[in-house]
């Protein structure tokens, strides 16, 4: 077996290995290694279509790997500090509500996660207002019943950014480190909401 043939087998083995990767980071890293191996094999064996293909794929895989690493770093930093969700913006789409419109009601099926881009959102059950940069709707999205635990109303004209539950699940599956962010965010929000609820029996009236 020649050196070029050995490189060709190595490149093929690396492609096979990509199907065994459990995260996108490891998949991209192995894909980059396979690109280098195929470039060497294509050049040495004179297989120019293979060479051209992997010369194109190499920078693409590098860019995607770098973007994924930046995303994970931002998510981990947010999870360790202020829980800022701004890193999610590239994965979300906009929605607009006029003042007084109901965004969702308590008990409704939860299928979207929201972030306030501008304006204010009110949560009347706990007398709270959310402003630009605040994330909401995550508790219902991650609960077993998949039901909204609060009603959300546009307190002013409000611009929101949204991401579907399917897109969010896909994002977390590709990047397991993001799950830590949402776990801490949900636990923090539930603790905050519980502290705003009136004590049991408070305000009760006898007939």
C-alpha cells in the first residue's frame, strides 16, 4: 500500500467517524480533519474533483466550527453570570404586538420562547413587567404539561423575537452545553416567580 492510498483510507475512515459523533463540535472537528486528508489524497492521486470539493468544504467547516465555539462560549458565560439571552438573537424571528394585546394566556399550549426586543410585556398574575433583553415563556416550554404558567400581555407596543420549541430542541441537541444555560435560567425564573406570589391564605375572604 502506498502512502497516498493510506491517506485515502484514512480520509474515508474519518468520514465514517463523523457519523459516530454525538455533538456538532466534535463532528465539525473530525470533518475538518477529513477535509485535510482528502485534499492530500486528491492532490497526490491526481483526483482533482475530490481535491476541489474538499478545498471548498474546508473553510466552510472551519467557519461553522468557529461560530459554534463562539455560541457555546457566550452561552456558558451567560449561564455563569447574568443569564443574558442576547446570544440567541441569530436563531430567532420577529413578532409585533400592539399595546393591550395578549401574547399568550395561562393554560395555553406552549410552543414558542420569546425575548423582548423593544417595549414592555406585562405578567399580570405576578404583577411583573419585562423589558428589552428579557426572555420569557421558557417555563411552559420545558414543563411536562407544555402549558403556559402565566398570562403575557403587551404593556406597550412591543417587538419580540421568537424561537420555536423544535428549533430550540435542535439547538440544544447539537450543543449539549446549552442545556445548562436553560436549566439555570428556568430554575432562576421559577424561584423569582415564587417569591412574587402572595402567601397562601393572603387576601382570602370568608363568605
